[in-house]
């Protein structure tokens, strides 16, 4: 079956945290706190599978006077049906910026536009006290600068997750995205000394659970049962969305965007795996992975894999293809494992693949999940990619790209990736230049890089007469 790139675009109608189209916090009737942006999104994007679990509609923390708040999908405040009007202020403590300052009435729900980590300060005033003070200032303007005379909020709360439960949702089924993001979840837990609920697909949770014993792993279906202090969504947010991420991921890379969303050090860190299994194959071997979810991600040089596999075999290596699919594609375009490679494909548990990849002399792949898996296995990774800029993936000294041709469209802010177009090539689709970014990466270039790897075992064998 064809795979689907599940990097999420939150303009999709089924997403649990729909992108806001406004530039200020959303106010709505508390009985129906969903933004009207949902309806707008439904007409502007094709249907997309709902990935994120839905947080409680009602904020979980009690403020005062029947007001409730939390930090699920940004800072959320819900006002009761009586007792108002009030005045509310959202501040960013770290920058000192006032993000929102507004009078609000009864039965109103207010949420910040920014859904990524912000160290918010919430201040709530009685509007009548502010009105009285404004009247006094008109009589005596000098009062405006007297801090002791200025009205004080009857409720103030500074974001502090220490000792509290924070939910971080990364339920995409794709391997590379989750493995690239997850180390930042652990960084968040350590920074804030909080209890983290991590929402993952079961097969990925099974891989990571024992390596991160201080994190609780749950499924999307368990999310409605939880009442966290805060909740954050890890994903790739498209079309210039800077409400769910502080900086467009195309600038900073697929994995580092998680650090930015969570407000932790974006320096990359490998995911932790269990690498304790004994070596299974005694002969020298190399692992490769050639398949991916979009044709742009493939090494589209028709001779490339054939030449590299033959070169490795001539050097005495077994070449093991670790892909899930022996054949993958769409329509009239189908990709097969390279001739001569040993077929280790199949929908196998990730730990089984790790147990083999970890003892390979090196790994050769494209910009796809198994390359991220190999990186976590601490083996040298030769990554062949032309459609992404090298900043997009983890650093490897064996990255291969041809800068003499069209390249890096994935990280081009002028184009948006189309998840539904398997043959996506935004600059040259339908021309003889389509996919030239990887077609013009030669086998000679790849072989030269392989020869620089310290674990490479030598030159091809020669025969004598």
C-alpha cells in the first residue's frame, strides 16, 4: 500500500488545533469555544485524517470568581455567565511584550493566537476598578505614573510547569518526524521538571518507552481522559503558519523545529535506542534504504543504486535493503529495491531493524525515516538528497547533494509541499528537468564519499591472471 506523508497542515478541517486566521486572540461564546476559522478551513483544504487528540473543551485550572484557564492550545481563559465585565492581559514574560489587553464580558472564551510554548503571564482585573482609576487620572494626571495607586489584578498567574502534567502530542505515524522530534520532549521535561504525557503511535511508543522511563506514553484515544496544565503540538505547519511554530520549519530544519515549538535548546540530539542485541550477521555488510513517501525524496538517477551496490559487493560487502516495501509508488511510477541487494524488506518491528542496522559498517539512504533510524543507531549515515537543504536533516559528514543543479525546493519559502501529489516537483514538473536535483547526483559522487568513511573496508577486489 502507498505510504502517506503525515506531516500535518493544521489548516485541515479535522485537526484538533485549527490554525487561526486572526492576528489577535479569539473571543467567542463560552458554550461554543471553537473558532469560526474551522469553517473557513473546511472550504480551503482537502480532507485530512485527524491526528491530534482533543484536549478538554473547558480549561482545567480554576482562577477566581468562576473564571477558568489553562495552557492547552495556547493560553485559554473562560469567563462565567455572571460577574463581569473584566479586563484581561496576556504578557510574554521573557520578552516583556503585552500580547493582548482587552475588556471582556460574561460568558466569553479567550485564547491566545500563539499555540507554541510561550511563558505567559495572565492578569485579570475588574473593569470597574480600571474605569474608576481612569476617571481619577482625568482629574489628576500625575496619578498615571504612581504604581502604588494603579489598580492591581485580582488574579495573576505566571506559567510554571514544574510538578505539573504537560501533554506533548506527536502522533504522526512517520518514523523520521517522530524520531527527530522526540529528544526535544525529554529536553522539555528536564527543563521544566514536569510530568510529560507523550502522545505517540503505539509502534513508536514501544520503541522509545524503555529508553525514556520518566515520560508517560499514551495514545491519541487516551487524550480526552487527561486534564493537563499545558499541551503542545509537534508537527510541520505549512503555508507560513507562525501561530503553531515561532519560525517556519523550512528555515530551521525538520527536527529542530520541535525545539523551537517547545522553547528548548534546538541543538540536535540523537534519539535513544536499545543497541544491546548481539550482532546477528558476522560478514561485513552495509544497510541501504531506497524507498520513501514522495518521488522527490528518491535517488532518481537510474544507474545510481545499481553502481553503488555493485561497488560495495566488489569490496566484499553484503548489501541489505531494509525498506518496508519491496516495491513502492503510485500510478505508473513504481520503485523497486536495487538489483543485487539482499531483500530484508517487510513490515517488521523497528527494533528488529535496529538490531541489524546498528552493526552495519555504514548506512546509505535518502531523506526518509530509516535514515533517521540509522542516525539513532550511531552508524555513519550516507544521505543522498537534493530536494532538501542539508540544514533540514541531522548533520552527517557524508551528506550528498549536487549544488550545480536545481535543489532544496522543500526548504524554499516560495513553494508549499503538496502531500497529495506523489510526483511533486514545484519548479520543473512536466519538463525534462523534473527531479534533476537527485537525477544529477552521480554514483561516482556517492562512491567517492563512501571511500571517506573510516569504517569503509577498502577498495574493490581485483582478479589476477
